[in-house]
C-alpha cells in the first residue's frame, strides 16, 4: 500500500477533530483508497486468494454505507456482498453455520458479509431467537471454525462498527421521516433501540469469546460515517499483503468494416422509451 494511502490510518479520533469531513475532501481520499482496492482486486484474481470480510455492529452503525464505498469501483464478481435474510424452516434444521459456509470464497473471490454467523451472538440472543445454551455453544465453537478456515488459507478480517447512543438515535429518527430510508427500518430495529444495554452485553460477551489472536475483531468508530469509511478501508488494505500486478498494455482495435450494414436504420422502428430527461 502506498505511503499516501497509509497516512489515512493516522487520522485522529473524531472527538478531537473540528467539524465533519467535507464532501470534497472525503471524495478525494475515497478515490485514492478505491484505486488501491482495484489493485487489490487484480492481485486477488491473479493469485487466487480467498478473503472473507465480516461487518457487524449495532443497527444504524453504518455498515451498508461502508460496504457501498468499499465495493463501488470493483467488480461484483470478485467482491461479493452476502446479506442473508432470516433462515428458512429447512435452514433452521441445519447445522447453524451451514448456510454461511456455502458462501465462503473460492479462489479469486472476496466475500463481504453484511452481518454474518455472529447474528447468533447478537440479534438472535437479544431478541430471543436463540437460547442461552445455543448462544454459549456458538461462542465456544466459532473460534474453532474460524481457525479451520484460516489454516486452510482464507484471509478472514472482522470489523465491529461502534456507534454511540445519541448518533444511533439521530439516525433512527432520520429514517422514520425520510421515505428514501424508511425501508431500512425493520421490525427488529425499533426494539433494538429499546434494548441498548442488552445489545451492549451481547457485544461484550461476543468480543470476549471470539476476539482471538488468530482471528481478532477490529473496532471502527462510526459516529462520523465518512471518517469511518475511510479509516476502515485504509485499515483493510493494510491487513492484506497485496502487490500491484502488471497489466498488459491495451490497444483498442479499429472497427472492422467487414459485414457492414445500416445497423442504425434497423433500430428506427423499435420500441424506444420516452426520453423525459
């Protein structure tokens, strides 16, 4: 990773900075990081690397926006986002981790989990979808599963986005009044606001049990969304030993006139949409 990109990791904590990061500055720094992500993508494809990135955090912590910033300029065939809905009756009868394992990467893939198997330690525990016994067993077993994946060569990186009480409240209130964001309010979101401390305890127990030397959690301060995105992407790049892959020079060929015909005229009477803009 270039020195210019690495300096983003040295941003001071938002509490010590004045004001929000301006849009122009944010876009400039994000573009630098996205160039590096494209270099990372070439390396992943050329070397057949397998990478898993896990994003967890409270509701309204900013996971979705961070993932969009991360994947905006890369191929969805390489950087694949997995955001599973509630398990079906069939999936409920399976081994708990089973429906996540089928999404683990093949060579040349980066799998991004927008919430993951850690649902069991968080929302399932707090909302009563998993028993205390099931949660305890999960916390005991998941480090072993992650160890097996890492020993098999998978790069596993886990992020927890930490949003404060006041900022979460502000974001929920903004969603309630904004028709473009109301879809983000699920039946689970509002009860999660009530159960702040239950989620805090679940978070603490999860980190205590699964923040291991081999598979650590990396905590992202996310009250300031723009800084959180830049800091997290910069951190991600620093944790993967990628290198720039030389690309062959590309020369655009001239259009061949062989088989030429009036191909525009053949489109004249097709059903073109009304151009309102």
